[in-house]
């Protein structure tokens, strides 16, 4: 076995270049012929004086001498030896056996199922995760994703990079750099695709994100249509909401990076906003990236325009988007809507309410009232769980506000504490700002001396305002143009918005949406879009499991799948030859249940057998 440098020419341009090959000499009859085992490519940069040591080390590994190191081989050479030996086992499983059989003058069929082995020689090498990768490729196949990428002009290396980016985001959420390390060192995805990720440069992943973003509209349209066909979904409900995520660093060169209100309490960082339109089943129709301080209410028209939703479709939105201007825009385009009312006053009459059940069997009281001025149906809802939350929040804020007032009042008896009316009013104002939700229910009076220069007493009285959480804890109001459905049907339509919030939560925690490390505009959008694409396949897998009564979160499913690995077992036979068997570990019962629900094989990648 040796390495040969070969001079060749580009077939298109005629330009000469060098390539490198791993070659073996075998005897066939009376003749000795050379056979190329691996093409090492043009970027083979190991110093030439280490080539003999590298070839010798590869031969050692194939013959089961993996623990012996060649002294003249560098660390880089050892890494290459392990990589090339693994490729010989996985890519051409019987090539080594054929060479060995030719040298011994034996029939190739001698590599049988039964052999005597040395038990002390058994070794297990190159474990690589395969469970999440197997499930992800199964979902992609069902939605025709690889076929669509090929139609869009992705060549095999570009296709492998795109799939690596997305599957990596599903398995180990993080940056493209982290995904690159995972693909090269920990994952068997390359074996399932027949691609060598260990030879892929990091820049290819970055360029892949650019290429995916370039085809965003075509990919979103294809995946949404494929998911509707797969699950036979009717398009009647449209969900719309926004979320934001933060940058690590100043993001000075990012056009859409803005300071604003962070939903993750990271207002100290620049933000970028992701808007998504989904159908009632949770599949995205469209995603777009806006400035970090984008007003929710100003993005609706741009996102829904041109979606081609059926006349009479219903849009479900949160209160931040449901401005009167947006509701008018929806009416003019024959959309129905179910939204949270922006009106602050709360009201609820339990005598006029009916009870509905949430997915978790929590009782919700719903009172339906028709607004004669607008023709809308108003649903005044009462949730016991929300009432407990409102009471807990109000109590905590009220205690904090009163503690601040008490501290100022006690200071009046201390000689050095301020008693100036203006200063105390400023302090009360700051306390009101900090505890705004609680402070509006208090009447505060300052008593001063005859000269009016010193405050002698601070008194306060709590007077709960009508129509607020203090008098109506757990009450909220929905408004809708749908007047025919029952209270239960309308409430369940609105509850889909909770599913959208879980989508954003999954994007952020399960699929690596946050934080953003990129400092180039298109790379920022590409990073976010990869998470959106990953969500399509996660949601496909979870919907199929829900049909079987399995409701686990993706993080739990990922943890379950992550323990299955592909591994090579090396065994020495009595006759001195070495057997390499590469296959996936036997799935545990929970993994078997998941594979059965997804109709996937239990041995991802099959079995490769090599005899040296």
C-alpha cells in the first residue's frame, strides 16, 4: 500500500493539476496489478516524507493493529490514517477482502459468516451518532426535500452541506462552526449520505446557508405544500406572530440589528426579529427577518400579502399585532380573525358563561357577547390557573410598592433622611414607574408642616381599579368576526396561538436560533432560516408521533435517539486475518418504538463487513 501523486487535467478547461491516490498492489494469477483504493484529492497536504508512514499506519489499522503507532507519523497523519481506514471499511467493504484473497490464492467467498476469533483482540472504534440523523433524513425523504434541492441546482457537495447544516441544527443546536465539528468528529450522517464530511471545509457550510437563503421562497412553498399533502391538511387557519433573538457582540455591520425590547430579557444586546406565518397545524407558510425593534403591528400586511389564502380564512394574532388598522385591513381582504382584545377593561359574568376544556383538561369559563356596533363576537374568558398567576403577580408587586413607601415613611423619623416634598415626590414617582401595575391602585398623600417645607407623614390607601387584574384576576377578552362557531370552537381556535408560541420556544431552545454570532447580513438571515427549515422536519416527526399517542418534546426525543451509534468492531481470526464489522448499535426499546412509528429501519446505514 502506498500513496501516488498523479498529474492530470481538468476535462473542461484543460488546466493541469495534481491529485493523490492510495494504491495497493495485488497479484491476480501470475500478474501483479495496482488498484486505487481511495482518491485522496488535490488538497492532500501531508508532507511527502510522511507518505510511507501514513500508508503503513492505514495497513496496521485494517489489520487490527490499531493501538500501535508509527513513530515517523505526525498527529495530523494519525488523524488521516484513522479517517482513510474508516473509509475503506465503510465505502468499499469487500475491497480489502478481495485483495487479501488474491494474495492467498483463495476464493473471495471464503469470508463466511462463521470464524474462530481471538476474544482478546476485539476492539470497538469510531463510534458516531446515527439516531437523530436517521430520523431527520426520513422526514426529509417524506417531504421530498433532497429532490427539491437537486431541482434547484444543488450539486452533491452542496446538497451534503445543506443537509449537514439542517440535520446538525436538529441534533446539536449551535453555530455553523459547531455543526462543522459535529459532522467531522461525532456524526455518522456522512455514512448515511455517502459523503466525507471530514474533508469538507467550514466555508462550504457558510456558503450552503447563503444558497438555502437564496431559494427561501421556493423551499418554503415546497415544504408547506408537501406537508399539506402528507398529512391531508385543510388550510383554514393562519397564525401570525413575531419573536426576536439577540447577537453576541456589537453587530455593528448588521443592517437589521437594533436595540429594543428583548423577549428573552437580553435588551443589553442588539436584536433581530423573526416573523412567521403558520397554518393551524403548525407548519410555516412564510418566514421573514425584520429589524430588532420592528413594530409588531406594522409587519402584518407585508407578511400576509400574496400568500394566496382561501377566501374566508381566519387569522389568529396576539394583542400586539391586533391594531384597529390591521383588523380593518383583514376585513377588506375577506379574512376573518380571532385576536386578543387590546381594550384594557375586563368584565366577566359567570352566570352567562359556559365551560370548555383545554388540551390539558383545565376548565375555562367563556362568556360570549355580541358587539352590536361592530358585529364582532366578544369572548370574555376566565382561567383559574391564570387567576392564580395574576393574584401572585399583583401581590408581589403590591408588596414591593408598599415596602418602598414604608421605607420613605420610616425615614421621616430619622434625622438625616430627606423630608423635602419635591424629593419625596420624585422617589414616589420612581417607585410608581418600577411597580406600575400595582401603583395605579394606590392613593398616596403627603402631609407637610405649616411652612410646607418638610413632610411629616406619608399615607396610602389601596383602591383597586374596576376592570383590571385586581378586580378580575384570570379574565381576558377575545374578539372575532366568526359568529357561527360555538364558544368552545372559538376558544380552541385561539388556543392555536399557544402552539405558535411553543414553535418559537422550540426554535430558540431546541433548534439553535439564539444567539446569533454572525457579522454579515446574509449570514444572519441564513442562520435563522436554517432553524426554520429544521423546524419543518421536527414538526413532521412530532405530528406522526402524536398520531400514535407519543407527545414528547423534541429535546426528549433527541435525547432518546442520541444513544444509538454506528461503530466498527475489529476482530482477529485464528488464521491471522482481521474482520471489520461496521453497523449501528441495536436500538433500545424506546428507540424501537420511535422507528416503528416513523416506519424506519432499526439498523441505519446497514452492515459493512471487511476482511483483511
